[in-house]
C-alpha cells in the first residue's frame, strides 16, 4: 500500500480550469472521499491520479515517488469506473482475470489471484456466469474484484454505486467499507452523494469548481463547515442561513427546535419566532418548513424528533416559539468564510 500526495495540481481544458490548484495528502491505508457536485473536477482529479489525464502543472507522488511521467499501468493503482466496464461475452472468471492476462502473468498465478479475489468478495460461486446473468450488486463486486487482482497500491473508485437502487447502495456501502478496512488498501472514492461520503470516508475532501473547500473527518465537515458552500452542500436538509448585517448566521435543522424542548444550559440560547408553512412526515421525524420573523424571504427548516412529530403541535400558518443553543450557531462573513461570533 502507499500514500498519495497531490501538490498544487492544475488541469485546464482550453482556458477553463477543471482542477484549480488541489493539494491533498491521502495517508497509507486511508479511505478518502472526494465529495462535490457534478462538474466540480473530482473525477478529473481522480483520472490524473490514475494517469488517464495529465495535469497541466503540479506534482503527483505515489508511495514516495513522483509519477508525473509514469504511464497508468506502471503507477500501481487500479481504477473502478461508474459503468463497471465488464465484457459481456466473457465469464466472470475471465473478466476478473483480464488485467492479469494483458501483463502475461502465468496461468497458474492468474487462477490463484482470481480465486482469492472472488472469495474475498463472495462471488466465487458466480465465476462461470456472464454479466447479463448477474444483479447490479454482483456486477459491482466483479468490477471491484477485477481491480483488486492487480494488488494495487491505491484503489480509485469513481461513483461506483450510482447504478444501484437505494437498497443495494446501502448494503454496497457497508460491503466496500468493511472490505477496505480488511485489506487496508489506500482508497480514493469519488461521489456526489453526501450519505456515501459521510458513511464511508475516514476523511472527506469537499470540492467545488476545481478547488478543495475543506478536508476533514465526517464530524468536522458536518459540525464545523469551513464556509457557506460546505455548510449548505453537506446535510439534508442543509444548514439554515440567515443573512445579517456584515455576514451570515447558520444553524442545522436538527438544532432548531421548539422553545420548550431546549433548556438554557451552558452558553444560553437564541430565540426566534417561527411561522410554519408546511411539514413533511417521514415516520421517525418531521421536517418543518417556514420563515423566521424578520427574515420573510428565507425558507427555514426544522427537523423535529419523534416526541414532536404530531401534526397538531405544529399547525401551518401559526407562529411558534423556537430556539437554538448558542453553541450550535455558526457564523460566516460576507465572503462566506467561517468566522468567530460577531
């Protein structure tokens, strides 16, 4: 396994920067998630690490060696794409073995590695089937096994779960994370899905317009966003933001609660008058939408726990006393950067 270091990586297409000065260290054995909206540059950066794209400038270091001029096959990394790219006329066995055969590895060694990878991923019973005979989750495991037989120093995954339905995605997230922890391979995982990012990453790099906005653990990214973009991109519903003179006040919907649910505690509270416009009942919680007195143009959301899901307690059209603990308030300046309380 090996650490991956990107140092001031730029990639431009014409005059448009797709990757705009990314510097990032992925530790040996770490599961790093690149999270951002479509078109933010995360896949382009991953292709640079793999060697399928050449950076305009900057250095890429894998396992302590600069690989700027090293071809993809010699970098020791494996990449799994969103489409999986399985050969329909090949069996599962031959799909997994394909990258080894192109390296002219002896047949006996290939067979051993295919058996090892297929057992590791629980698809050894499928080796004689073809892709059309597999479920979406099984195809995803075959593609992952094909990447692993190369015994890569780093594993690069580009939106690998986007073709699966919601139920399969949930189980596949768990499978990939447990598998990565078991073998300890350095992993860089690209997604626009914050649930995947929060649930799988040791750390998350949030990317927007080719730049890293914040790198941190899931807890750091969610609780201590570095700027307004991170605050509103991570979290469903996103962080509430109230524009005020000289900046912005933010708080998460789960921290915005009826006044009778919050005691003053250490640090005190900030109270608001909240008019409920509509609500969504989601079983274990209710998401409430409305406006705060004095901020009529901004839709504010509250996530109410089971004790307050009863619809009669939050009738639309009525004003209700709500509050936020001061310790849960976050402040941003006019440029959108986190700032101290003001």
